C-alpha cells in the first residue's frame, strides 16, 4: 500500500503519495514553479536552481524538482526574496549566453527566452562572458552550437541513459565546462545516431535540426523543377500543436497546405509504408516457411535504429529486413513509376519529405541505394518544426484551410500504413499482411492490442495458421539491449530463438515522439498523438496493405511482385558494420 503524506503549499492543504516532489505536488494545486533544467521525460538534475522554494522554519532554500514533499511541510513557492533569487540566476545564465535571439532557430520557442520575458529582464546586470566555441554541423542532421548551451544536462541524460548512445558528455570543469562528444571530436565522428532527442529536449538553441527550409523554398521558386512532397504519418497528428491543438489529425489540411506552398503533387508516406509491408511481410514469410535467412526478422524503417545497429549490433545485420524505409520507397517511386505514368523527366523532380525525425536528413544519402532511381531519391527532408516555420512564413491560415485529397497514385493508403507512426505500428501492419501471405486468409480482427501502448518493451504472441509467432517491440534505444541480448544468448548457446519478429523505433513512442516533432513532448502527448493515428486506421475501409487497390496496381503495372527483381533493385538496401568512433 502506498503511503500518503499531508502538507501545505502556499497555505493550501494537500495530500499526495510519499515520494512526490514539491514541484509535482505544487502543479496538482495549480501552482506553477518555474524550471529550466527539468523536463517531464527526464529525472531531476537540480542544475539550474530556478525552482527554489522555502519550508517554514528553515533558512535553507530547497530545489523543488528533486526534493520530496514531507509530512507537515509548509512550503512557500513565491515571495519577493525567492523571485529575486530566481531573477539573479537567470541573469547569471544570460551573462554566458549570446544575445542573438532574433537569429536563433529557437526564437519564440525557447524556454530561457520565455523565462527572461516572464521575469521582465531588460538589461544586462552582469558583464557578459561568452565562450569562443565553434558550431558543429557535421552530422547534416542535428547542429550543435555550444555557445548557447546552459549546461542543464538534458541532452547528456537523454543521449546516455534514455538512448544508450553515449555520444555526448560534459568536458572540462568550472567556468570552462561545456557539452561535447567524448574526446572532443565532431558529432559525425562520435557514436551519434542523429535521432535528434538532444534537440527535442534542449531548452535553448544549443541543439537544433539542420534547417533545409531555404533549400526547399528555392526549389519551389525554380521554374525548371517539378516539386513533389510527402508527409509522414506522425506529422499529421503533431503539427496542430503549433496552432493550439493536441491529438488532432490534420491530414487533409496538410494536403491543401502543401499545394498552397507550391508543390505540384502531394503524396503520403503512408502509401510508402504499405509498400514496405508488402516487401517486409514477404521477407517474413520466406524466413518463416522457407528458412531462406535466419529468424528473427528485425524491422529497418527507422534510420537512427539502423545506424545504431550498424555501430553496436553488427552481429544482427543478417536479421535485418533489407527493405528501405517508407519515405525512401516513395522517393524512388516518384522518380520512376510516377514520372513514367505522367511523362515527367525524373531529373526535374524535386522530392521533399516532411518527417517527424532528424535522422531522415542523414538517411537520404547514407549509401548508393538511396540513388536507385538514377537520381537522389529524396532531395530534402523537413522535420515538423521546419514545416511549421514555412507555414508561418507563407502567411497561410492553416487551421481554416479546406480539406483536400492527396494525389492518389502515391497517396491512397490503407489503415496499416498510417499506424507506422506509433510504436508497435510497423509490427501490427506487418502481421496483418504476413498472416494473409502465409495462410491465404484475411484476419477477422486486425487490431493487435499487445503491441500498442508506450511500455518500453512489449512481448506477445500471435497465432498464424496454428503456429505461435513470438514478437517483440522496443522503442527508445535504451530498451533495445534487453531484447537483443536474449537473441544473442540464443545464438551463442544454441537455444530456441525467443522471437520470430522484432520491431525497433529509436525514439520514445515511435515516430510520434520523433526528434523533429514540436518541443516539450511528454508521454501524455505521445499517447494523444498515437490515439489520433489509430483512429485514422479504424476509420479506413481498407486496413491491410495488401488490400490497397493502388498497391495492387503498382505491383501489376510496375514492380511485378514483392521481392522480385525490380523490387529488389529499387526498394531494398544493404547494411555494413560502421565504426563507433571515426576520428
């Protein structure tokens, strides 16, 4: 039984579970204590000192983010002394921070900037001391500007503990302390997998996505280019947050918006996901029934997971699906199938992908197979935050746009395609089609509740033709080790494999929690975004990829069959061991 305690905060009597921090307890009675280093995803570090409070009868200031509320406490969260101390802390942080807000990618969306405004700080109270540190733009996905770092430690914790990548650390001491990859090397030479969780959790502009909006604007203004675009499943349920909506699906308004921006054709990455399922389910069928390659089959549609695997789990390469990610598949189809059908010179096609993630920026040139159309299959990747900026730059009243449809040839998707955006969605979509490929029978119930939800590791079984298929789903790279160690143990010790099929997504929650999504994501938001995606699936008449008539047409007119010669040439890739450090 959980013990509860009783205390007062600003004169309000409340009862909470033992172990609840003062910060959490205050929020339950509608008292907002300012913070800068604390993020809902991460444990408290108490690094900034802005959340200080007083306990009656004590002269000691308490940091509310990490101090549990105790029986009988009488807490004061705001008084003139506390406010003045908080103001001084912010002023000291500003003395080590550049005054270039107007040119910063986080302008108007910066936690430090907001606190500065909240406390009415308009003058410099301390001499400015800026570190002369260069920017690191080496990954082509995430940029690091160490001059803007406030040493809150969020990026270090999420990289080391949540993601188990260990690309970032604190270097030096005292006033010289700074954030950098270990060994003081560039991010591209470190274990960094470009997932962007550092940027998603940074309170300032120290970590931001590499901006491709200018590149896309220029393409849209080039009369010699035929500009096409695709939107990922997770973007449609998160972009509304920039306009005050949570958990709302804006698919059809996004189609209208992208045409207003100037794109000549609007596709949906969910169609590419349907193609992925056709190929991946066929791979699973072959491994399961014909034993062409070893089980378990491991999904490969997340580029950060692929990068992580190539660095840390090279012994698993033979288990990886060779299928490209959905947006890469749509990219190559736009410059082959779509170009042929519409008699367009593929050299003129400029394909932009709107993705929830930053590592897609890296993926588009990761190896020669990303040019299998004869051109770079994807020319630019915009994350959700970049598209929001473009909407505002274009002066479009996004919320009041009329609904429009996608260009159907590469846009009409089954429900299975859209659930790729949530953890467990790839697995669920694949099992729907793999069941049909293996048995020749359609499922009566296509929902697989055992792979849904935000639990870090999900393990379950599904029945396919009387055979128990053991599956596992992990999201957040820190959860991968548990699953893959079980596979390694079985391989080393000649045991029965613990799973037949494994799905991994690098970001917590899957793509809905991607590193390029709107800031300050929490599990509550991840759940709302996922619910909107599953609602889209349930609203669809066609919910399995193999039933999509446009997919059938694609294979009949162009690809031939899953895992056929043309599919292998255009839709598949290979993997290789990569050094963790490349200095």
